[in-house]
């Protein structure tokens, strides 16, 4: 459950280093109040079912379990074999270095790092596999940015590739410039049309103003401007 596999160790571990619950070598050893020692993970799982010691059946308080740091360091110095011994690794090293060794072990089984490839292979065979993997992809080592495959790597030419990209960008820029010029001409034509329309509207307004002035001049207005007077008793008109 929580301890190290006994078979990993170069020398058979002492009986005192064996967890009573999982029968493996103690991993993160802890001591209960009754002085029995277990893997931390093992005893915590045990206490979820029953809060008694697996060895003496005395009550165990989970809050009174202490980590044994010195014993953990001592176990970490114990020599073990590589878990990949069955695949050919003969290295031995302290238990505390197990993770570091697995990150560099030539006999570690790892997946192919190239997207789309499902092959599982030993780390030592990775370079050989990469030379033939159909999913191999790498950027050009000269720095042009082109992603190469095995089929394109042989005929790849950085200068030719960069020139093609430059010419392609030039064509795009010219196409953009032409489109902008057409748009500008359409805008200029629209503006000219709007100016003509505004000119016609202004002319129409001026004509309407002239007609209005003429109408005002022809309008006789009120009768105050006509001849008027009163008749005299003799039948004449007195001014």
C-alpha cells in the first residue's frame, strides 16, 4: 500500500524496517503512542477503519502520531537496485536518489515525444527511433523557423525558404495596397458626389430665396398707401 518493495533493495532490509501493515520497507515512517512504527499512509488508512494499533490493539489517537525523520533519512541512504533491472539496468544507488536516476536511466520505458506517435521505447533507443519516426518534427537548426520532417529536411534551403516567404509577403503587401487604393478612389468619388449634391441643394435654396423676395415686392400690402379723404357738405371732397 505505502511502503517500498523489499525486492528493490540490494541487501535484505532489517526486520525493524518492515511495515507491519503493507510488509514493505517503511515509507515516511511514523510512530504511534504505543511505540509501533508504520508507513504514514498505511496507518492513516488503517485508522479510518478502526482506531486501534494493528500490532497490540491498543487505542491509537491519529493526532498523536509522530514522523520519524532520522529513521527516514537512514532508510534513504540504503542502497537499492533500479526498477528497470529486468530491462537491463545494473545500477545501484541510495533510495533517496531513485527519482533522479529514473529521470536519466537509459532503460526507462518512455513514450515517443513526437505528437501522433504512440510508440513506447527505452530512453537509450530514442535517438535511433527519432531518425526513422514518421512523426518527427523539428524547427530548422539554422533558425529560419521552418518546421522540418524527414521528407523535407534533405531538400530544405534556408535562403530559398526565406526568399519565398519574403516574396509572398511582398505580394500580400501589394494586394493590400491595391485594395486600399481602390477603397480610397471609391471614397473620393463618394465625396465628389456628395459635394455636387450639396451644391445643388444650395442653388435650390438660393432660387427659393429669390422667389420669396419677388413675391414680397409684388404683394400690395395693406390700404394705408391708397388715396383717402372726407366729403364736404357741398358735395366736394376735403383733402
